[in-house]
């Protein structure tokens, strides 16, 4: 690990990043270019102290999870992300290595501008790669690389934001999409391991997998049962990247509807709750609070 070069690279990437690019307000008293350290820490999901130690060359060796969070927060290109990993003494993620996948800065820029709509970026394998704060308030999904398909079939808490009568349909959609993606990339070791794991861990998954249904998730309507604001019926639009490996999922409510008002309420109370939680060093979120 080259601490001095890593610290210098982080400082330069931070100071060249325009606050407006990541959805932050520059404010009248900003005297230095780029982001402040506390803003970079917030975007990364780390404590200010932890991030500051990295920039000063005093920090412990960052985990691969932290490096991926830094790359997202500082809007690094793939080449820059690989350089960051090399400076930390890590091999950059490669195709087929598993959950770590790089979100292009342009896609993150779109995400940053969706202030009033919950939005997530997922890989086609079901990994959560990034999301805005309103999406975190809506679904509670925060961990980089968290696989929503694995969570759905192995963790009962993953279904807590969805009405019980919708669970069967959601299960079918998850399995049908995973079937389609697995067939398109037969050499993907991560996918093969995920399917084997879920067939062993979940009787429901194994039964649905045996039905051999295939479908890719596109536009639909979804219902969320949020403990603070109640039932929300939202439109779900799925936008694919050029190679279809990543997808931007945007949830919207019809203006004037009850769900629209509840979503506005969630934007207030949900984001307040997010600002009051989280650990000191590990990544807490994937996108900035507004």
C-alpha cells in the first residue's frame, strides 16, 4: 500500500469535484475548490475522522468495500478506480469476480439529480450498486454489493417493506430474471454460485427455479408497506445501460395521489432518520444526503 500516493490521489480527486455535480449546494462561504473533507466522507459513508486519516496517509489499509465506496463517492472513471485499488495494494475488481461492480460517473450524475423519486442502480445479477437517500428511506437497502435476490429468499426482514399478498409475485419476478441473466452468461462464476446457494437454502426458490420461467424486469407497479408512512403504490421504471449489465430503477407516484403525499412525507422524516444513524467507519450509504 502506497499511503502517500493514495492520500494525494484522494485529495486531488476531492478538490476537483464540483459540489453541484453530486447534488450538494456550494453555499456562499465556500473558499476552497471542490468538496470539503466532511462532504467526501458523507458521500463515502465513512466518518470524517476515518476519511481524514486516509487523506493524511495515517489510515489503516482500506477494505475493498471502502475502496468501492470511495470510487463511487468521488465519481471516478473505471481507470481511476483501478488506480485507486492499486495504490491501496489491492487488485481491481474484474468481470466475474462477484459483487464489486463500478457505476459510471454519468449514471451516478443522473441518480444525484433525482431528488423527489427513490432511485437505485442494480447489476443484472441483483446487486445493489448505488441509491439515493430517498431510496434508502423507502427500502432500507444500504450495503454496497448487497444482493437483493439473495436477501429476498434467505432473510425474512428483506420482505418487511412489501405487503404479504405481493410476496409470491415478487419471488417469481426475481427467479425469472435470474434465469434469463444466467443463461446469457453461462461462464459467470458468481451467478452459478448464487443459484446453487439459493437452491440449497430456499425451498421456494428451488421450486420456482424448476418451473424455468424467464422474464426481465421492466416497467411495472409496485407496492411498499412502509412502517412510518403506510402503503405506497408506485410506478417502477427500469432503464438499462447500453450493455444491459446495470439498470437504473426509478419509483414515482402519481401527483395528487395519496401515495404521492406519503412519498413527500417520507422525504422529510425518512431522510431525518438517515442522518441520525450509521457506524463510525464502515460505509453507511451509497449516495449523498441532500
